[in-house]
């Protein structure tokens, strides 16, 4: 192997990978992130995701750290990652104005095994943070903040500016089949309903973020769970399910509408994570992407009915697709309290300290009082 440059070398910089470099990187990452796929199937999945609406037309950018002066066919790929551009909202602490902005999710941070422990990933991310900050300075709102979800704890990314935020979840076992029918007030969410629900959810989030936080000087941010974001998750899910079962799910969640109260709905959207395949089903989970309570004034008794109904639908789908637990990220305190009161659900509250640590890098003007992250849920993961 030729001698490697130090991570501090001025010759190192960010570049977009060539087609061959991209396939090589996918081949390297498969044992870590796609072991249930063949090499060919994993590359096919990654190509498919590049064509998803969220990733198309500049939505996804792939990055490598390399010798920027070297020939493309000979340069080393010292580290790699990708960014996904996401619609987001920011409420400025100074004036309370809510702005539509772009956030950038960082994903797939990877260093080839032979290049590890040399500081290359750290250098790549530092350069990426500089690039995004410069983009925001030139065009305010174009890169207001960045999010990532760390599987190596919080310290590494925090030193680079991505600060850790609440990373908890409720874990509910799927358990044996139940004879209890779903209440008539609840129905499964199919593809045709997604657009209208995404629009309703955006209205709800705009209302939530416009309210001043407990410290009015704080900046508030939220990534929007728009239709493109949801479809990106469902495309990943469909590819995996088709790979394992030659079929893909059609039920994307469940919605509860109280009798006589059509504007007080509760719904949950989910995806199945079948990373364990058929042989290690204990690894398979049904992950709630988003849990929405449309009317905060809904009585606890009615909300409890809604939660139980939605969980019932989720359990049915989890069993059908070989998932053994259901995961709800960062549940609202009220939802957590009501779930805790339902002893038969056997919910367990988990505080994560190593995997999927939600982290945020603020790139806008100085937010002296800090940043409040609204709706920090699984739909933002990438």
C-alpha cells in the first residue's frame, strides 16, 4: 500500500465519487449495513434509493475524502458519507419568525478498514461542516442545520459540532396473536392516504413550532415529515421485504378518528426494519416513523383508546412481517404516561446512549440560548 497522507494534509479535500468509487464503497459497507443482502442486491438497493424523490435532483449528495489533486482513477477513498437535503422549519429566538429552510441529514459515515484510526472521518466531517456553513452564509436558509444519528455514542460527533439530543424510545413486544378486533374507529393507513396526512402533519408542526419555547430566546427547529421523506423510508422497506418475501407491505400505519370528532385524529406511521431476515427475527422491529395527536385537548380516556387501537394494528403488521418488537422514538410525555398505564402492553422505556443518538449541528446565525429540536422522531433518520 502506498504511504497515506496525514489527516491534516492540505491536499485532502471533499469530492464526489466516481461511479466505480461509489460501487467500491457500497461493496465495503455491505457487511456492516446490509449483511442480509447479496452484494448485487445491496448495490441494487443503493442505486434504487438514489432515484427516490427525496434523493433526486440534488437531494442526495455523496462525498468522499481524497487527495483532490490526484487522478480520479488512482486517488484513495479515505472516508465517505452522504447528505440528504430535507425540508425544515426554523423559529428564530430573536423575533419569533418561522422560516422555511433546508436541513441536511448526514448518513453512511464510513472509513475503509485499512484506513481507520488515522483521523480521516474526523477530517471529512470537519470539512463537510465548513462546506455547509459556507453554503448557509451565502444563501441563508439553504443549510440552516444538519442532523445525524450516531451509532458510536455522542462524543465523536459532539466534538465536531453535532450535539446530542434526546434519544429515547418505547419498546413494545409483539407477543402472540390476539383475538381482540380493532375498534371500528381505527383503520389502516394505505398509500392513497399518505399525501393528505403529510399535509395535515405539516400544518400541525407549523403550529407547534410557532409557539415560543419555555425560554423564548431559544431557536426552534423541526424537520418536516413530508411525503418525499416518508416515501424514502417506504422504498427502503419495500426493497427489503421484496428481497426476503417476494412481496412488499401495503399498510403504512393506522389512524383513529373519535366518533363525532373528525378533526381530532390520532395516527401512527411505521416501517418494518427486517435487518435480521428470516433467521434472526429477534433483530426485526416495526419502527414508528411518526406519531401524531391532532387535538391536544383530547381527553386521556379517548387518547388511550387511540393508542391501544393503533398499537393493535401495528402488532398485526409486525407479526405478518416477522418483527418481534415495536419501537416509538422520543414519545411525547403524555403518550408515554398513558402507555405506562396500560400494563398489558408491557412497554419498556429505553434511554439510548450508544446507538441512533440524535445529533444536531446548528449552521445559522448565533443561537446563544440554544436550539430546541421539535418532533425529533424516526422519520428524520437517514
